[in-house]
């Protein structure tokens, strides 16, 4: 049996949900170009597509509004939030709240998924300094995480990045979700597995590391010197290259264009110039392209999110993809149980 470290290139299952990296660049959700969907549909529509193969997001929107409103008036949930937010990272808070809510009654796949989505968004909103109380009818999920003063451009920008985060094949957190689901465990347990996996910096934390790198430089010249030094020292530059895409991450130009459009002051403009310089250097020196995380961190900064909320927002988008893979794995009903290559000592007496 051939061994592949990290299961790279190993086909571990079949899926009808998405294709990633076809022709080196594309991303499709159930046959639809995900990039084009950002121009024509909202996250609610895409969430419905991923779960139910239906581009009408009206039911997802209705369920989301219902559960988000219930959370707002649930004293037990809000008391728990206040107890744990002061001592836990937001990713741990989300994991705890999703686990706490659980599944108390039988729901449709779409409704069960939406309840989890609402819980994640509600936790993120609880960190806002400004009030988040009014849900926008067009961009419901995005509005639930932004303040009431958010502009339409800000709502649409967050909506787009949620669409781009929604699904991405058999990545680490999705595979973890499927592994848990393959044991016939419940949806909540499987999603919690995905959240725990996404917390690692080699997966969901890359956008945090990328924006921290950009913010570490004073100006474009400082970035040029600093990045070249890092390359000479063979240090990893977060936010570049991809394990599946070979030519370009198709999500990155969408995110980059929003950063350019939302620049609000001279400091934001400088950070964008620094980011573009780093991008240029990585192309010239390493032939590496930026992935969605590189400009994604800047976009979330422009939307006034703190760095520790970047990965939680990833969860807010990806939860529907995890759920779809859970349901698909349960339908397949095959336990995922790979073999291991033993490299320890030989047989002992």
C-alpha cells in the first residue's frame, strides 16, 4: 500500500458538493462558479445551494432570523457567554456555545445547519463595540455580525467573503467533520470537530498571521527589506501558495478588490501598499500567488473586526460546507478508517 504523508493526493471519498482547483484555478459549488455567485447571489442563497441544492435562500434566511432572535433573548446562553468570553479565545467560545446548544429536536438538514450558523454569528456579534440588533433582509447573515451602522458596501463585502469561505472540498476541517460523521455521530459533534481543526494556524489561522506580517512593517521599503530577509532565512510567509490551486486562488482577486474599495484612511492605504509589495516580491522570488487568507485579513480589518475574530468568521462561512459534508457522509454510511504505516522498532522478545 503506497504511503502519502498528510494523505496528499489520496482520494478519500466521493462528493457532489464542490470541485476545487479544476484546471488549476476554479472553485465550483454544485456546478456553479463560486466567484460568479458573489456577483449574482447572497450567502443565504449559496448556503441553501450547498445544503439543499437550491439557490433560493428564503428558508435559510427565515430560519436564521428565528434562531438569532431566540439567542438574543436566551438568558442562559447570554450568561454563559459572559462567563467564558473573558478567559477563552473566540474560537473556544464558539465551540462551547455550539456544543451547548446541541440538537434537542429533529429538524430538516437546512434548519439544523441554520441554527448552528446563527449561533456562530451571534457569538461573533457579541464582541462588537457598536450595537448589532437589526438584521438586513438582503444580507441577513453578514448584517448579524456587523454593527447597525454598516454600509451596504461593507455588508456586501462580508457577504462575499462568507460565500468564498463556504465550502472547499476535503480540507482538514471538513475531513475531520466527515470522520466524526462517519461514526454515525450527531451533527453538532461533527461540527465541533471541524471548529477544533480550523483553530490550528496551518488551516484557519493563516489570515491572522498574514495581517500580523503586514502590520509588522513601517512602510513599503521596510516590507521589501523584511520579506527578502525572511526569504533568505527560509522563513514561511503566511498567505501564499495553496495545496490544491496550482495557478491562482480564484478567491483572492475578489477579496483584494474589496480591500481596495473599502480603504478608509491613510493607514489602511499604506497597509494595502505594503501587502501589494509583499505580493509582488513573492511572485518574483518564489512564483507564489496569494491565497484567500492574505488579503482576507486586510478585508476583515477594514470591516472593523479584531484579529482574534478572523478565524471565527471563517467558521461562520464554512459551517454550511461542514454540514453538507456531514449529511453526505451519513448518507454514504461508511466508517472512515485509514491504515497506518508502522515505523517503530521490530518485534521484541
